[in-house]
């Protein structure tokens, strides 16, 4: 390989088929490389590449047009490409060895500010409930994400068989999660009621699909379609990730322990911390979600799920409410009669 373009294209051909990486990562990296890196660096010879040339042809021009985080991601991608090429002996040496984003940028990388905050909840919840009541197929996704703080790609991969009514749990298989570990979310009485109403509203062809969020033909809703739905529901005011951030910050507001909050949104806690997780973690998660959904009920969530749950029952973890038709081991039994 003699040019940067050859190295990058070879690397892209490898990651496009790498199932260990998330589809969103593969898609965004391929787009970034093809739109910004290859047009600027395609013909640059590997033997001539150094930090000065990289800055002149890629980093500085990108800084004029794009955010620092986008530039950082581009450098991470090209760095991975050269390290892999060197590791496989496809290039003699890596001219970017030791090069980092901090060689070119000394400012502080601030997280993208959230478009939703806790003060928006009193208006947000009734809006989402209204969308759900008018069209459950449009309203279910944002409500489920606000209720659980799940990532949109993980949520859209949910199958009815992942939901157990007997155990009152929703299991996200490790193949579906960003962290590549199984994630279990307790189901509160409110969510069981919401699932029953949603399933009852599904058209017959989609009712037979295995997916929680099917489209015509029975396939799962694509992530791009999910983002489009969020833009439609929000009027482009917020994103699916804003719902996740809002749920996480709200857990702290109602007194949920930091570690439990991190577990609920499936953040990686590190191998040392995870070694000491105890067997009562699921009950702690259940209590946290019951308290969170009780808070949502105060803002109108109950108008969507239609289940009456007393606050004392929630706090004692003793609420057991079966939505109509809820019998059997999975939500496949929530069919219409």
C-alpha cells in the first residue's frame, strides 16, 4: 500500500463486515472517511505522511468546517487504519504512531448539551402520551425510551420473545447492546399495561411479527427510520439520545443511587466494579424504575398505560398488575381476542 487512500479503503472493507462493531459505528465511520478523509488525503503517499502534512491537508481544513469531536473521530479512524495495516505487515512502518488529537487541539472537548432538561418533563410527558393515544405505532418508541433510557438501536431490535411476563423483565441480548453484554430491565406494572395497549393496537399483519417495532412486511424498524420518527414526534426539537439523557438525570433527582442509575442505562462500569455487583441488583433496578415510573405517572403517563398503581405499593415492591390478556411466559400471549 503506497497511498493513504489505499490504506483507508482497505480498512473500511474490513470494518464494514465486522459484526463486533455496532452498525451505527460502521455507518458513521464509513461516511466520515468517504466524505472528509479520502477527498483530502486519497493520493498522499504513505512515505511522505507526517504530522505536519496531516495537519495541513486534513486536520486544519476540517477544523474550519466541522466540530472538534468530528475531527477527533476522523483522526481515530485513520489512526486505526494505519495501526491495523502495520500490524498485518501491509505497510513497513506506521507514520502516525504516537499521533493523537491533542497534538492538534488543546481546547476542552465539551459534551453536546442536551435539548431536554428536567424542567421540560411536565410538558414532554403529556405530549408523548397524546401521540401514543392518537397513534400507538408512533408513540410507543419514545415512551419506551423515556421509561427505560435505552439506546434507540437497542430498542428497535427488541423482540416479543425478549419480554417475559412471568419474570416481569425485558432482556436485551448481548448481541443487541453497545456494551456487548446482556442487559436486563425489570418491567413495572405501568409498562406491562403500556405493552398490552400497544399490542392491542397493532394491525393484524404486524401483530404476527416477532419484532416489538415492526414495519410493513414484518421487518424491524431501521435505525434511520427510528430517528426520522423521533424528528417527527419532537418537531426536530430533541433526539432519542436526549430522552436517554433526560431519564438518567431524572433518576438522580428522585434519589436513585448513582451506581443503580448507571446499571439501568447499561453504562460500562469497568471489570473491577462489575465483579462486586450483588445478587440484589435486579431488585434495586426494579425499585428505581418503579419510582421513576411513579414520577412519570404524576405527569400523565398513566393516561397511556391505563393501570392504577398506588405509590405505597410501588415503594414496597409489591405491585403485581396483569394487563388484559397477560398470561404465559412472554408477551406473545398479549394477543387480541
